[in-house]
C-alpha cells in the first residue's frame, strides 16, 4: 500500500500530459512507493493514472518489477 501523502500529492487530471519536472517528481515518488511494497494497481488508483502509465513510468525509472502474484484460490470442491 502506498504511504499516506506520497504519490497522491502529485495527482494530475486524468488524461492530462505530464512532462518535465512534474513527470520526474511523480516517477521518483512512484518508484519509492513501489519499492516500499505498493502495487502498480494501488499506485494507479491513488494517482488517478492508468495501470499502463504507472507500469511504463516504473520501467523507465529502472525498477525491477515484482512477479505477478496474489492468493491462489482453491479449486471448487477441493
């Protein structure tokens, strides 16, 4: 989960282009939050950006992305 008052502070209107210093600031904060354990999906929700945008920014910053995961659901009747 992202820490309170982090990437959310750099939320930009949906669909608005983020460039220059604002993009660098957001990228650094997303990297910090992701490395701190936040998921890409939670970062996307907290910043108002898409999953793909957050994934691309993290990739651009050189973050090693975690493997897909989550709880494995048992098969019905098992």
